[in-house]
């Protein structure tokens, strides 16, 4: 199969903040085509990469000449590079399997890769007319077809409004339900166009927000991210870095709130002489504002334009009773 390219986003900034070096184990929770992972490996770190997409795993396996060491989940390895075919929400049990107790970095570069987006058959893009799929994990049952053809109008409308931040969610959902069965991305795109007022179709592709919403729902992207971040905290060593690149405001908000809640989790009234709630900080935020790509990077790679990277460091959990 033709090898498709993915240009890693905020590459230099990620290398600087994740600080890979010999003796460190870094988890690349979203391996893709191993753009960032290669950078970590080149700097002598050991890397454990996760991806739920078997095509990504197979492509990396070939490129790096990895050999299978485990079935279910599939795990491949060569020297200091290990890759796991699994959702990053399961990273703690997978590390258990590998006998690894702690790591010194966990890195997420969220969303879909260019090879997924540019594959005319996977249904992620309204640019191609194909089956309504959108599954990142090809072994998962739920697809965009199921959601579009079986969810009631209320649920569909909620998904499109919340995950797509689409003003015309209700009209689009009602039109989808009226026009069932909807079998292809082309049909869906046409239904969305017809459901939106003409003026609203002008500033960006009318199907962009609805497609984003369906993709997030199919892959439970926000649920997986929340679980993945919590698992990352469990396995990060003191001083270890947690880095997350997100591509839309819903993800970025979730990451920002997670970092804040882990930096200042105490819920005791501030006039108490000592903390009694027992909720101790686990992270220190390193990037007060998210790091964004430079104009040069955006010129070279337009898909980087919405990227935001946030970094936090795992700190020693203080004892209950200390402020
Ligand atoms: C933006 S790409 C990462 C690209 C990679 N950093 C590179 O430079 O090649 C995101 C990748 O993460 C994977 N992914 C997204 N959500 C995931 C999840 N919950 N668990 C595992 N992999 C996930 C996707 O399948 C995709 O391959």
C-alpha cells in the first residue's frame, strides 16, 4: 500500500519540553506514523507507542522492523521501541503487561492523522464520497453509519451541537432523521448543506462541524482523553512531563481543566489552618498559555494551524495535613 505522510506538529517544541534522553521511557500515546516517536528515539529515549488504528501500527512496524511479542493486545518491539495496538485509555494495563511500573514522559498528539483523513475510504472527510465509517479502531463496532441512522433526533442534535459547536444542529439532525437511510458521506454532506441557511454555508465548509462532531462521538474522543490523562498520572514518575497537543477547543478545554484541577485540587475552605480534604496536587503547569505553531510552521503545514500544546510536570504528592 502507498505510504501516506503525516508531518508531526510542534515537533521542536515537543522535543524541548518532553526532554527525551537516554535512560528515559516516554509513552507516545498517539503514535500515528511515529513522527514524534522518531524524535524521542533519535534522542536515545526508550519509547512505548500506542495507537488504536491497526494501519498506523502496521505501517510503523514495517518502517522500524519491529517483531511481535504479544497477541491481544498486539505488541511489537525492537530494541528500545515498543508499540501497542490499543486505545490509550488502556495504557496502565498495557504497561503492567510489559512489566513497566513508571515512565518519565507521556505525550498525546490528539485527533486524526493525515493518512486517516486523506484515506478516501475511511469516511473522516467530506472531500470523498464513501461509506459512513469514521472509526479510528477498525475492530470497534460502532461507526458513523450507526449513529446517523439509529440515534433519535434529540441525541443527534446534542452530539452535533456539543461536539461540533454547530448553531444549526437541530435543523441538521432533523433533516438527517427525515432522509434516512443515509449511507454515504456524500449523502450526509448534501443533507447538511440543504439544512443550513445559505448565508451560513459561506465561511467554511458547511459539513465541517457536523463531521467533527460525529467523529468525536464515534471514537468517544473526550471520554478516552479523560481516562488517558488519568492513566498518565498513575504511571508518571515525579519530574516526568505530560504533554498534550489538541486541535479543537473541546479537547483543549478538557486538558486545561484537567491540568488546573491536578495543580490545585484542594477543596478545603482557605481559612482552615491545614488541608483536611486529602486532595493533593499532582501536577505543576509548565505552560501557562498553550504553545501554538509559528507562522512558518503553519505556512509549511496548514493542518498545524489549530494546534495547541500544553505541558505539565508530575510533582511529588504532598502529605495530607500540609498546605
Ligand atoms: C495526530 S495523529 C498522531 C501523529 C503522530 N504524532 C506523528 O507524528 O506521526 C493521532 C493518532 O492517534 C491515534 N489515536 C487517537 N485517539 C486515540 C486513542 N484514544 N487511543 C489510541 N490512539 C489514538 C489516531 O489513530 C492517530 O493515528
